[in-house]
C-alpha cells in the first residue's frame, strides 16, 4: 500500500521542480511510519510546504506542523510526527544568526547575504528567511550550522561583518505591506498579468520570464504564455510577489478585469 502511495505521489511531481522535494519528504514520511517517531525536514519554500501537506494527507497517522523560527516566516521546516509518538520533540532546530556591518559604508541586500552563505558551501535548504536591515541581517538557519556561520561569515561582499547568535524570540512578526491593484489586461497570459501586477511593460515582463526571474506558484514560470487563474501567486526577483485574488470577467472592449494583491 505504501509503495502505491509513493508511486502515485511521485507520478504527480515527476519532471517538475517539486520532484526532488517530494522524494525527500516521502522518505521522511515513510521513516515516521516505520519508527512511529518524528522527523524534521530542511527549510521549505511555500511550494515545498504544499508538497508536505499533500504527502501527509496521503499517509494515515502522520501529523504535520511547520515553523520558520518566527511568526510569519516564509521558509519553514516541517515536522512530520506519528500520531502514536508519546514523546515531546525538542523544537525544530532553528537558530537566528545576526550578521552586523557598518551601515555607513555598506548597503547589503538579501541577495548579498545569501551569496555569502552559499560561498561558504552552505546549501539553500539549510537556510530559512534572511531579514536584512540597514546595518545587520538576521539569518534563520539549521541549529547545527550556527557555530560554523558565526566562525566563518566574516565578509559579505566587500563589507566586514560580525556574526553572533540571537534569540529567535526577539524577531518581530513578519509584517508585509500590501497594495490592491485593479487592472484590465489583454488576456490572462502570464506576461500580461505580471506586467500589470509589477508595474512594468509587457515586453519587460516577458524578458524577465525568459530569464527565469519570475516564478509562478513558487516554481519556474517557464513560458510567458501560461494562463493565469484566481489564487495564483507570481513572484519577480527584486519586486516581491503578486497574488491574483479575483478575475472579474471582460470589459466591453474585450479586456479582462483582474484584482491583484501586491506584497512588498
């Protein structure tokens, strides 16, 4: 039965960006069933979290929880726990490392911090949210890596940094600014909706899609001609994300009315 469940789920994700994540989460789920204990995943983006929910819904007796180290975290770890497990898991193994620099001489972005971590040989799945500020960035990471980061993260770009461990309880809940956008588009093609949502030209949106700078529901968008529907989430590198909250039909001129929510 378990092998049939596994193959059915893998068949759904095969060939997609979610295939590798699905395989890893299936391995964790089957380990939980076998040991009747619990397992914790690497950090997952929202798409990976959806995969975890799908898998656990197909395996009887598995309970699922998420945590990213603070309220509102986008990247979170999943805890798959057997219903018969009587113990108390010792948290999700998440630590906050703060990397500070002289804000008078350097402005560092999320990309700068992530690039420095990748340069240390750290895999993306071991890092949760990165919260950059004017002179410091909070890095949510696997607890097993905290000492390594503190001892080795000394430069981000050309800026010297000092890394220390901070209490995750001190991280303020994530508060995202949003803006409702009502627009008419020539069609529900991805490039048309992205242009309306992110305030760029349609040709610019098409170029960014071709350059893999746009994701649709946290996966590579692939083609500018994909059809968008209510509930879809578009993200553009450096511009945040847009949720399609409503498709209202067509105007007299044949354009489609959409209501979008942009997150900054």
